C-alpha cells in the first residue's frame, strides 16, 4: 500500500488517483513549483523527505565530492609539475603507464550510487557538483604548484554485484541497444573533449629562439594564467546542471548538443587562429574553450534514468561506459594528442571535431530509439499517450520519467 503525503502542509497537489492495473488506491502528489525549488530542490519537499535527502547529500555526495577533489589534486599535480620543469629536474622522459588502475572504479561507482539514491529531478545537479569537485581540485593544483615554485623553488637545494546472472539474463542484456549505444555516447563525449593546450602554448614563448621576441612567461604565470578556463567552466557547468533538473525538467540531451556545437566552434577557432600574432585574443579563446565540456555527468545521469528499471544492468552499463571511455583515452592521445604537437595540435583538434559530430549523430539516434520504445506501451494500451506512471513507496525498480 502506498504512503499518502499530506498536501495541505507542504504545498502538494494531487497528480493521480488510482492505478488502472491494481485494486489498491495510489495517490501521488506533485509539489507546487516555487522559485526556491529551481535553486535547490529540497525546498519543495515535505519535511521527512527533506531530512532524508539532506542525509544522503551529507554522506554520499559530500564524501564523493571530497574524494574526487583530492584525487584530482594528486592527478593534476603531475601535469603542473611537468610544466614547471619536473621533466628536466628529475630527467623523467618516459611514458605514464597503468597509473590509474586502482582509482578506475571510483568515478563510475559514485555515479551508480547517485543513480540509486536520487530521482531524475535531483540527480543532474548533484552529478554535476560531484564532477566539478574534481575540476576544482585541478584548479587548486595549479595554484599550489605556482605557489610552490615561487616560494619553495631552491629551498634546501630542491625544485619546487552478487545477483546471479543466468543465461537468459545475459542474453537479454546483450540483445539490448542500451548495452552498446549508451556506452558509445559517453565514449564519444569523453574522448571528444580537446586536451588543454594553453599551458604548452605559454611555455612555447620561452623557447629559443623565442617565437615572439620580448614576450615570455614565468613558471607561476604558466601555471596561473590557464586558471580562468576552469573558473569559467565551473560557472557554465553548474548552470547546466541546475537548468537540466529545473526548467528543462530532467532533459539531458539539449546540453549534449549545445556542448558539442560549442566545442566544434572553438576547435575551428583554434585551428585557424595564428599561434602568436594575436596573443591576447588567443588567451580569451583558451579561457572560453571549455564552456562546452559540461555534458559528461548529465550523460551518466541520462544513462541512470534510461536503465532505472534494471539495477544490475544499470550498474554494468555505467561501468562499461566509464571504463571503455578511459581505455580509449589511454591509447588514442598517444597518436592524436602527442606532446610534441602542442601548442598547435592540429591533428588533435581535428580528431575532437570529428568525434563531436559523431556525438551529435549518436545522441539523435538514441533519442529515436527511446521514442520507439515509448511507442510500444502506447500500442498495447491503445491510447494516444502512455498511461501515467504511478509511484508508491513499495514500487521499486519502476521506470521514472526520462527527459527525451
């Protein structure tokens, strides 16, 4: 039997009265929208749900965000140390290999937990907060490295699942389009984002002979000047998360399209702008070039929502999407984003542009498949629109609404 919420004290209105396929009455109340709900969704919830969501945020989201923040500080320190002279100081000229083996399960695991605890109107902004915690870690790493070089360089002589999977179960998963197209969507996004080139570009001014006589950048400047790129990206990505859960009512696909188009535009700009004739103009392009990179958490949120009726399948697809994305990322950059190709990186930007076009096409195809799947219950009920989904506290595993 469903638990009925009191509409009088919390601003809730009736949404449906009974399930057409059950003798039990189910009443669902929909919260009245207020401006505060667009800022943070718990304002529109009754007291008991607000308390529960606060606990989930305090434990799961906080733990995940702090962990991802610290992981990215450690991970980005290597790149910043390279730009600050680590290669020369330590005579390290080899390639990184298997450094992320033990951390590879953290990111997909957290997204699986988020998909298990949050509804479609809540998960987008929280997935974005989790992801952006890593970006903040990367930004702080630049500050720390710049400060370490300025204040410590030369000090002491040192440079600064248990459910059984039967044969039929495996066959069902392998025959689903979800298993193939949803991971492909994330792979295209993850590998279609261009790598950051501003630090290499700034460092190239110090080569001999200098490409622009009289213009050079110190090590702190090389570490600090790219920071506005991350700051601008943080504001844009947070906006996307809130818009997706709020005014767009759980729609994730618009931001995939917008992000892909923005990346294509900036790739074309960076491919066609001269490297050194307009230094200030290229700085601005670099600072704005990441504003289209924020669709990743929304894609994983979309995958969680599409596969919400099947817990094991959802966990499998989220993990496959994340792991394969980084398998590709571990190999392809050695050919497309070679360090020796920076700062021009023409091959890399061309590769990124091609993947963004494929990302747009794959998103459209997934929307078409979702539309086809939604038409199936329409035919079986003989109605022009699908029957309303009625939720109760005991109906676990039912599909929630998906922003198609």
